[in-house]
């Protein structure tokens, strides 16, 4: 099969043609913009990429439905050679026209080659308005994919797509191969990471969800600044720099940190305890049920983590209560210095390298016993848990059943931004 660039060269040779050639190929008369696109793919060795039925070959409202079911819809800014672009002159959700992209989006315009335009010919068109959707056929990359950090250029080509796939695979959202093809599986994995509807249709809602995850302006447009932010996130997850002077070593789990995890799992296995909100106004509700059996049968999220280290690991610098290891306001402004002042000097901090409301810390950077601090997109504290190893966490939360349980790190990242962690090293 030829590449998208080779197919584009064939399209350029059609400039100036009238519709008779393409109508004859499809076998019907009438409007022929769809027929031109179908002929381009089907007659030139790319028919497997565009398996339209007969009515889809000459009717835009039918062909776009095929695209929605079989291809990923991408932001117009990401458009590249031989992507399909639909136009809706009436703005009623039913496309009137189709073309193929000739070159990347510039000046907020799609540069396309279209049939049945400019007096009934194949012609170049630059359009800013009436763009309904852009779809990406599954061409194999025309460049050799390299396993290296991305250039922060704001261009979502095959290399950037491969980087997105690699990062999402590390985080457990993508199960496919690293092929640089922006298909439905890749798009839905990106949407799953962003926490929005997984329909492979990149519209304003998907744009805002990804922008929120990246802690950038949430305007629903995905232009160069947003694409650069996504590329920086990919580099942080998929292409972390390794020391050239020393061989990489896997840190060992601290014995006391592991003891905290083991104790938490024992509590979970007992099935006796649940989430209990701290309420100052009620007697004993801020006390640990192990230390004070009369206080109830559970902890809030902070109290559970505090109890794991106090009872399970014997870390006496941590106060055992439902605000022992910290309070909501403490975590919102927490630093390593403030953490060590409250919980002892035997701790270090792991971050995502960015804002509190930004990208999640990769699971590969965490060890069993790491205390995970969770925020919303604005950096406000929301939750605390313990990484228990092998992609799992232990926690007390009212949003899951059982309240006190062990769940996946992926599940936690789907609820919050896990951007700070503290590791016991004593």
C-alpha cells in the first residue's frame, strides 16, 4: 500500500479535472465530491482504508457515518496529508461536501484538494469556516518511528502519535501496538486517560478534558499551545531521561513502608471497617478506632493512612488520628519541608514535575508504601491513599465499595490528579 504522501501526489495530478472520470468509476451521476475521494483511495491501492458501500461513495451524510464508526475524528489543527475533511454549509449536522487535506492547518484554515468545486472541477481550497469534522485514515507512517523524546513543535504527526501510544501504554490505558497510527483505539485510550466519553470523536468536550488533565487553559480548542503541552506530557511519561554514568537500579521498598501496606491489607481483609467522616462536633469521631474502640468502626482517608504507618510500621512521628498525617489545608500547600516538620525527617518527596493539578505520577516511579496525595485540576487537595505495589493502592473512601479496600492505581488516577507522593526512608 502506498503512503499518504504518495496518494496526495496522485490527487495533485487530478487538479483541473471534471467529474466524468469519477462518476464513471462509481457508476452514478450527480454531485461527485465523494466519488473523487473514493476513486482516489480505491483506484490507487488504498481501497482497504475506505471501504464505503455504493451509496456512501456519492452521499456525504452516509460516508461520514462510516467514518464515525471506523476512524478517529481529530482536531482540525492536527490535520495532515490525505485526512478526510467534511464541510457543513447549512450548519445542521449533515455534511454537504468532502475533500482531502493537502497540508497542515495554518492561519486557522484547512488546505484541501476537493472534487466538484470551483465550477465543477478538482481544485485546491483553503477554508476556515463550515468545517464539520476531520478523520484520519489508517495509513502506515511515511517516516521511521524512533523511540526518543518528541520535539515540542505542536505538530501531531506519526512520531507524536507513537509517543502518545507509548505514554498511555505505560499508564495502562492503551493495549495496542506502538505504530504511530491515530486510530479509534488510540483515541479512546486518550479519552479514557482524560476521563471523558470514549467515542473516538475528538470534539470540544474531549479537548477540554485533556486540557484539564494538562493544567492548561480549557477553551475547547486544541491548537499549537495545547498540542505542545500534550507533547511535553508525553516526554515526561514515555521518555524520561536516564543517567548515562550509572546503570539504572530499582529502588528497594523500605521495610517499614511495606509493613504499613501489610497492616492496611490486614485491616481490609478483616472487613470490619469502613469510611468514617471526621466531624469535630461529635465526641471521639476524630480518633482511631484501634486506639479508641468506642470512637466507631472506621477512618476518613487521612486517618487510614495515619493508622497504617502508626500501627503497621511503628512510625511514631505520625500522629494516629483522622487528621494525623495532615489536614486538607496542609496538603493543599504541602512541601517536603512542611511534611518533614509534621511527620519526621525520614521522608522524601516524589512529584510529577509540574503543578499539583497536572499529570499523574507514573506508576513506574512509585514504590509500595508511598503516600499518594491527590488533587483536583486547580490544585485543591481531595484525597490521600497508599501505593501498595503492582499497580494497586489501598485507601478509605466513601466513593467505592468496600470503603476500605485495595484498588488499581488507574482507578485512583481516573478520580483525581495524583501529583505528589511521600516515601518513608527511615
